[in-house]
C-alpha cells in the first residue's frame, strides 16, 4: 500500500454565531448548558460544551487520591 500525503490549505467557514463560548461541564450538571443558551442575548452567540466525568459521591479520600495524581 502506497500512502501519499495530501497537500491542501484547509478552508474554514464562518461557523455558527459571531461569538463563541466554550464550556467544560461536569457530567452530572444537566441544567448548566440549557441555562447558558437561555441567557444568550442573540443568535450571534453560540455555545459549545464538553463534559467531563464526575463520580456520584465526592469524599475527602477521593480528593486526596486526585491531588496525589
């Protein structure tokens, strides 16, 4: 199999919204994304969200383990 590199300049469109806000949310916070969308003042603002895992229960021992890593 012969693989040759492709050379071209990427073309980016304007994307959604004139202004973009990125949010990193905990996986168990369900209302935050909806709240941000409801607070926006116009359709020129777009929100992008990423979720990170969150355990069901947070204990002092869990924080000690995370801090050690």
